[in-house]
């Protein structure tokens, strides 16, 4: 029996029992669609996180109070630490580390923000004028925080888009006064609608000078210091020099330095592992589909006993009969894999249209793995029915007609 005849025989058998074959395909399609869509979402999430960091355009280093040995992790912004991270630390780093272009002290807190009878709770970020450039904030009205010495602050505030809309409606908030906690602050700017950046709702945030934010929250330690490195600076060497400066000031390494690249690498590894785990769980449905194919093939063998006997009677070998049923199972699973891939890609494309921020794309390795796994599923679970068919006695098989 030639390979072409073998394939044609198996194909006719699949097409003859269309309802049964269709039900087998459905199980494979569902498994493949699950793997394709979940890996695409994982890859899209990785691209989104990477783009968020890359959009800053500069190599950044984050210095935070507290010692954290986990690479790429950020220590808590609040809580007691051996030594405070201070304005003087930020100034020392900027003056003594040649690789550092700008040091931005950050103070994080939360407070009620109100204007007349309107009131809402908002995150408060204490920062300097350089933060707008580092984070690529666009100013819709007015300006960002004024250029002053980093340890000085006035009673001024820049509102996120949502905060400005909820407190002032369609009226311009520029020059108006809002209460942030118990402090009266003059609005000098509104940030254009931005959405979420690094897990922070920029539109719902109020920005004030760092010194002001620390006085408002009665804090003595900065939440972190963001360091912008000069172009072509080596982040590893810069971090080592920053550590030297701070250890000399604190007499111990009671802080954590994290480079932008380390965060990207750490998050990328976590997301990649999660993608593989979720895809592995989804691929279990392919095993279930394989059991369905095996059951269908066992029924097919029992219904085609006489056919198998006739094949053997005309000279078909045990190996050829075995291949006939294996090819039939492989056709079912392979066709289901291709159809599932097409359906999964269509769902991914629709998802990109609905959520363009997450550029979900199925990686090539997932496409190859899905097609190979679906094909292998049919072959593996088709072995038992094929073996049973190949082992039929031709005389007994012909008598069953």
C-alpha cells in the first residue's frame, strides 16, 4: 500500500463518519484555542510591562529604604528602617556619582482632596520638576511642579485628569485652591489623561513638592529616590558607586538599589514562567481530547472489523493496518490543531482591537508546540485502537460481516 493510498484511505474514513469526526475535532480545537490565547495574553503582558519601562527613554536606578535581597523587587515604601533616606542622601548621590544626571526624591502617601463640597481620596506623590520629564507626563493645562531646590516645597499642586474633572467639572482649575488633607494648595497644572503607569493611576493622583508631601504626611524618610543616569553609563557601576556613597553616610547597607534593566528582567522571567504554567494547564485539555479520539477510534475499529478483515485478506500487512488507523487519528488531531490555531488567532486579534494597550501576540514557539502537541496527541492515543485493529484475525473479521 503506497503512502498516497494510505492517506486517502484514512481521509475517506474520517469524512465518512463526519459527525463522529466533528465531535473529536471539537475537543482538540478547544484545547488548542486555550493554549494559543493564554500564551498570547502572557506575551502581551510582557510586552506591555517592557514598553512601560522602555517608554521612559532613560536608564533609571531606584534607591529605596530597607534592605531587600530579592533581585528586581521593590521594598515597601512605608515602615520603619534603620536609617531614613533623606534629601541629603539624594543631594550627595547627585554630587558625588558622576553617572547620575538627576536625582528625584519621591514621597508617597494618601489623603482626602476636596474643593468646596466635592471630595475624594487620592494618592499623593511628592516629587520634583524632573519627574514629569522622566515619566513623560503631558501637561494639559498650566505647568508641572516648579524648578526649586529639592528640599524646598511650596503649597502648590498638580492634579491628575480624573481628579481635576471630579473636583472642577468642565471649569479650569488653574489658580484655584484645593484642600489636600488639611493643607490649602494652589492648583498650577493638570496632567493630560494618562491611565495606568506601572500600576499607578496617574489620572487619580495629586502631585506636590516632595518637601511639602513629607510635611503633610509627617514623614522623615523618603519613599525612594529615582536616579536618571547619563547616556551610555553602566548601570552596574553606577549602582556600586551609589552604594559606596550611601554606606559611607549610613555606616551600613540599609537600602536597596534596583536598576531599570533588573526590574524588566525580573518581571519578564516571572511572566514567562506564569505563561508556561498556564499554557501547561490549558494543554491538559488536549489530553482529554486525545482520550475522546481514542474512544472514537475504538468504536471505529469495532464497526469496521469486516473492513479490516478484507484488507488483510487482500494482502495488507499488520504494519499497514496499524498505519491506517494511526494516520486516521493523526488526521483528526492535526486538523483540530490547525482549526484551533485559526480560531485562537482570531480571538487574539479581536482582543487586540478591544484592548490595544496589551499587544497580545501568539509566540512562534507556542504555535509550533501546539501543532506538534495536537498531532502527537492523536498518534499517542490512536496507538491502542490501531493495535487492536492490526491484531484482528482476518477470518474472524470477515465472518463478522
